[in-house]
C-alpha cells in the first residue's frame, strides 16, 4: 500500500504546502460541531445550534466559488491573507456574542461572516497538486492522499473540539479552530513556489458549473453534504441521549476513520475501472453502509457501524475531484473544485437544519432516516446522470 505514495512528496515545496494545508483546513471539521456544542450548551436548543451551523455553511457555500475565482485571477498569496484575518475576527465575534448572551441574530450575523470568509483550503492544495502532477497518473495518488488528509482532519478535529468544549470550556474548541485556520492559511499564502500560476480568465469561458458533468457532480455533492451535516448533528444528539455527550467527537472520528482507511487503500490501487463507474459504485456502498445506524442503541456499537459506513466517503470524494480536474479548464480549476465544496456546504447546511429539527421531533435514531434518504438520492442522481461524465483517456496511476 505504501509503494504508490513513495516519492510523492519529493518535489520542492510539496511537504511545506501539504503541512500548511493540513493545519489550515482543520476548522472544516471543527467549526460545525464546535458551534453546535457552544450554542446547544448555552441555549439548550439543538434546533438553534443546527440553524446557526447551517447559516455558516450556507454562507460558505455561496461565497466559495467567488473566492475560488478570485484565487484563480489574483493568486493564492494575495487572496488568502485578507480572508483569513476577517474570518478570525468574525469567529471571535461569534464567541463573544454567545458569551455575553446577546440576541440570537448576532449568532447568525457573525456565523454568516465566518462562512463567507472561509476559504476552500483543500481546493487550493489540490490545485497545487494539479500543477505539479497534472497529466500524470500520479495525480490520482495525490488526490487520494488529500482525501486521506481530509479524513485525518475529520478524525482528529471532532474528537479534539468535543474534548475541549466538554472538558475545558465551550469556547476552547473554537479558539483552537481559529488558531489553526489563521496559522495554516497564512503559511500556505507565503509559499509562492508551488502556487498555481495566475491565468487570465476570459469571460467567454463562463463558470465551471455550466459544464453538465460538473453540475451533476455538484448535485450529488449536495446530497453527500446533507449526509455529513445530518450525521454530525444527529450523532451529537445520539451520544447525549445515551448519556455520553463527551463521546460524540469520537463517534464522528470513527465515521471519518473508516474513510481514512479506505482512502489509503483506494489511492494505492492501479484502477482499470473507469472513473464514472468507480464513482457510482462508491455511492451505492454509501447507502448500504448507512442503513444499520438507524437501528443501533449503543454508543459503542454505533462507533463500529459509523466506521464501516465511512468506508465509502474517500472513494467517492477522490473520484469526484478527479473527474472535476479532468473536466474543468486549468484557468478555472480552483473555482471548479470550489463548486464541489460549495455544493457540499449547501448540503451540510441542509443536513444540519434537518437533523436538528428531526432530532427534536422524533429522536436521534429516527432522524438518521434523513441521512439514509440523502444517500439514496445521491445514488439515483449519480446513476441517472452518469452519461454526462464522459472523460478523455487518462494515464495509469503508475505513470509519473
């Protein structure tokens, strides 16, 4: 399994941007659950907590393609710093509003700015990989590594923020998220040697979302985001219902852990199955893996079930980003990948809202039905539109 990854980081500057990107994207797994834990602790309402988290995700979803286009036009080094600083100020404002027990609208207002100024660091890192290994089969391995890096973030982030929020104080997790975002993002911005070159974006090129295949991937990613958002919130409530709220982060870490294991394996394989078929099969696996969580009443058994359910996450996301990289013009690559992130963000917002409302109305176990239905919808859309994913021949992953 290690063989395909050997030498991947030998190019100058690669290790530095990988490390900076890993730290800078930590908030993507910490903000949602951190906000949920903070607001639910202070207000006692999962619906309010879910709504604030959803507001943040919707703002990110709307702004991500716009910030992605700015990055394509002006470069990462010029765009990242001002966004990172404003994002830090807004997150601090959210914590102050919560601590001073201000009106709910202040939660939504500050959450809106937090989401709008959150950058898709993963897309920027993948864009750097595309410059280094574009046209090479090694790009598959690089994207697989990035998916694993995402899951490392999702394994460690929820557990860390939960421990900090429940054992130290409700604000500690978000403070750490703020420091990671600011430090990692600014470190990435200073690394000009691996930054994708700025290319003129002609107005006639339009937006990547107008490419039918990208629009299809965005629709599927919307459903995937709904799974992630609902599972995050419902799992926190599930742990609370069973007297183990402090274990919520570890349950979510198990979900991401399954994805991390499958991502390492998936990226080490020299696949002959075409990308679109891999994509559809991974979606089908997602539905099968999620069904058992509706019927589990023990947090320990739930951890195992979530670990198995997570096996489909990395293969799905790896194929989504690989297809995107091959369908989008180089001059619009960051924006194209940001559209996938924005769709996931909208889905997470929908999932957080629906998960909170259904949990309060019917309980956590019943609310998981929404997550399973979202997975079934992703499969239906993916299969129905698979004809739009027509790709040119690509080199095998063994090529360099």
